[in-house]
């Protein structure tokens, strides 16, 4: 398993994705239907511009959720192997949780967690 396997995997990914697009272009008959160009095909005619501005608070709320969601990705393996890792890992996770808690306090102080 060296660099050759990575190159083969990369070429296979390009071949499969480009091949799928090429086959669909060849086999599927393209139709020029104005409804196909609509932003949503839900049965309700679209009105107005699709470029609406949203409040940036929604994005901040989502980013904070992702930060604390990714925290669990790091905490789960630690919790499974906590007995084998010992005291240094306990200290590291306490520091990690302290940094996350400080980020949570900062977000709370700035009002990023208030729902519109």
C-alpha cells in the first residue's frame, strides 16, 4: 500500500465519475422544458427572485452546532479507550473541554445562541 494504490484509487474515482456523466449524456434524451429550470419542482409556481437574503444569525447558529457536534466525534473514541489511555489522556480531554466551554461562553456572551 504505497503511493501507487493512492494513484490507482484517484484514477478510478475520476473514471467512475466522468464515465457516469458521459453515459448519462449519451443515453438520456435532453428536453428543453421551462419547468425544469425552476428552482424547485414542488408543484407550486415560483414567485420572486431566488436570491433572498437570510439573517446571518442562522449561519452562526449552524456553525456553533457543528462545532459542538464535531466535539462528540473526538469524545466518543476517547470514552471507549479511556482505561487504556490513562492520566495523560484525561488531562488532555479536560483541557479540550475547557477550551470548548470557553468558546461556548464567548458565543453566549456575544448573543450567538439567541434564536431570532
